C-alpha cells in the first residue's frame, strides 16, 4: 500500500481539530478520508498526537491508516527535523519509526518547494491543474501523489552527467558512426522544416553538434543541457563560429523541468537522451507541450526492435542470443552506459496521446553500427551515407537500425 501525505488544514478546512485532552482527530479523518476526497476509505488509528495548545491545530500527526486489510503510513506534516518529530511523538512505537520518516519528510519538503518555485513542472493532468492556479498544498499532493512521486523521482535520479564520458562521446561523434547519426538526423529534421526561420529547441544538446548544424541552416536555436561540463563544451564550440552566435542560446536545464511556455517552438529535438531514462512517456509529454501549431517533435533514441543485432554482427554471439531470446529492451552501449530501447510504434502512440500526428519513422545506422573503429575516407563515407539514407525509411531495413528517429507534427488549428 502506498503512503499518502496529508495536512490537517487541507483535509478538514477547519482551524482547530485537536485539543489534546479530548482529541477527535481520528473522527475527523474518518469523516474526510472518503472515496470522494482521497479514494482511500478506511479506519484511522492514531499513533501519536500533540497540539501546541488547547484548541490549536496539531501538525504534524503520525498516523497509520487501516485500509481494508492493509496498513499505510501517513504523515500529517510540516517542515520538522527528525529530532523535533521524535520529541513531539508521545507513542514509543511511533518514535521508533522516526528514522524511517526522516528519509520521507525531506523528500516531501523538496517536492513542495520545487512545485512552489516552478523548478519542477509536472506533466499531464497534474501539470494542467498547477498551471490553472492550484496551490501545491498537501491536498494537491494527495490528489496527484502517484504521478508527482514518480515524475519527481525520475527527475532527480535518472539524469547523469555526460561530461564524465565527454572525451569518448567526442571521439564517437567525430568517427564514421557518429557522423552517420548526426547527418541522417539533421537532414530529416531540416527536410521537415519549412523554408522560414524556425524557433528550435534542442534538449540534451550535449557539446552542441545539432545546435550548430541547425543554426548554420538559418534557424534560431536554443540548446538545453543538464551537464555543466557538456554545456561548457558546447559554448566553447559555438564560440568558434562567431557568425552563428546571434542565432544560438545555451542554457542549463533538464527534460523534466523545461522553463518554457507551451507552444514556444516550431521544432523540439531530443536526440540521444530518452534511452538513458527509465521510461519515455513522461519526458515526451514535457517535450510535446512545447511544440507550436504546425511544429515538429523529433526524438532519436535506441531501437528496441534491433537489440542484439550489433552484438551478433560483431561476433558477441552469446550476448546477442541472450538479448534476442529474452526480448530485453536494455543493453550496454559503446560509452559503457546502460541504454533502454523503445519500439517505434510505442513512441508514435505517445506522440498521439499528446496531440501530435506521427510522421514516418527512420532507422538510423543500419549497416555500420557494429563497426566501432570505422574511419572511412570521405568518398567511402559519402557512399555509405547514401545507402544508409535510402534504407532509413524503408522496411525491413529500418527495423534493424541501432537508433530509431521518430517525428510527429502538431496539426495547425483553425
């Protein structure tokens, strides 16, 4: 049973519910803990309570809620240190559980503060309620808790600092395999854009490769990168092209906390990021809201359909067989990091769920993915690029691409 978080004033909407001598807190919660208010009807057993004075609201209260045959802890809380909480609780059993609570309360405080300060902007119905002016009270947390907990956890634990593999990534980008990825992806994005100058957002811009390509094509580009080290590398690269600097803005940020208004960009790109996150629906929802009418969402990530192909072609037969037979979505990439694959149809479904119309998807790096040390001549590279581009939108070839490039457009409203 998951825990629920309550504040007395939020649930009861009364100024005083506890007089300590004749506390009716259990009755108050029994009345308000209903299907209509929280979805959790049940008996409330009070483990501890104390009010500051007779007739004042007592917060926090540490409770156990008996919900059918299950027990769920709930903390009616304010920002209180573990020592304060232990001193406040009169019940020995409750005091023994303070170390467990100590890990929860700061987490809740961080969520509430992040919501208030808009450093954490939830997606979906939770984000819509917040945007409509709902104050992030504990009642708000109660109503939206599963989504808030999941999304905030992803935001704070899923991201990694890619500056730690910056040298390896730079070597990859400069080699034949990296060039194929960048050339094919940029060519498709630029093909889908109109001739007019577009406002483009590149989330997870890394060392600025795609930012520079898009700006060189005449577009206004904002690059967002979580890693301070990679952002510095991007700024250093941009500085070497003074003719492009007026069209480029670089800023530190995260896919879960993008500080932009809805429909702000004609194209939103997120390439090589989602594969490192636990799931794709949440980050894609954050990205999709930024796409303007007629605009484009471009996602490049690992192709779940091709897991095991690289390993088989490079002679790692046991590893390839295990991946193929298990149908696993996760494997280790060339940078030594675990990456998770998505099926193209699933990514298209997520785009539809966010009001976008999918365009034909591409498989990227179909015939050359296993060639780690490939350093072609320019003539060889251009020939390879031609065949990779031709196969990228044609089945069955595209299903074998290491990467999948999905695109979706927001239809123009009348």
